[in-house]
C-alpha cells in the first residue's frame, strides 16, 4: 500500500493555517450532517449517470415517423402555494406494423416541472397533428422518446456535486471543530 502520510501532513498543515488543529473525532454532527449530504450527493450523481447512460444508448436507437395526437400542460402545486408546469405531448408511432402511444418527451421529463412559458413553448413545437421523429428502443419498441436528452441531468449532477462538497466540509469540519 502506498505511503500517504505526506497527504495527511499536508491536510493537517492546511487545517492549521485556518487555526484548526487537534485530533479528528467522530460525533453525531459529522456522521449525520456530513454523511447525509455526501450520501444524497452521491445518490443524485448516480441518477444523473444512469440518465446519461440512457441518453448515450438511445443515440443509437432507430427512428420512425410519428404523429402528435394530443397535448396539454400538467400542473403541480407545492405545499407553499407555488405552481409548476410540465408539457405533456402524446404521440403515436408504428414499429413493424404495430401502433404504439407514448408521452415521454425525453428521459426524466415526466418528473421535471418548470415554468408555464417553457411548457407553452414546448407545446408550440409539437402541435396536434404534427409529424415527429420518434426514437424507439429496438428491444422494447413501447419505450420511445422524441428528444434524445435528459431533462434533469445537468441540474442533478450540479446538485450532487454541491451536496457532496457540503457533506465533505461537514464531515471534516465536524471532525476537527469542537461541538
């Protein structure tokens, strides 16, 4: 195993430059706060990675012509009284003479709500009766998307990194600062 004592000494020098010294110790704060934030951050990054893998896989999916059969704006109300909106575009397509219906715009789009203007602009891009290019899974043709992207990948990755940094800081500061 490589000797990492230099890294430990460097870390201790960095902490001492901020006036933090002593022996690290575990306490409830750094386990719950730091560990909780690190776990949440890693979980968010895992979901973002799964979405990214889906997008990379779907880039090789075959496409077929489809048609938009319905569209509306779904609403979600928060407990604080706010309202979020999501465009719902239903489309029909055929694969090997079998007709399928879907409303999945992109990966994660069923869970992504935003502003009314964005939802309205999406519906304008996909009016009822419009021809659309449908990307479908060749092994499961009932799984299809209109846009090969993830609706929340960048946001989820960014939040995951932020939560992980907060968790590491909570863990380190909780281990060195007396609480």
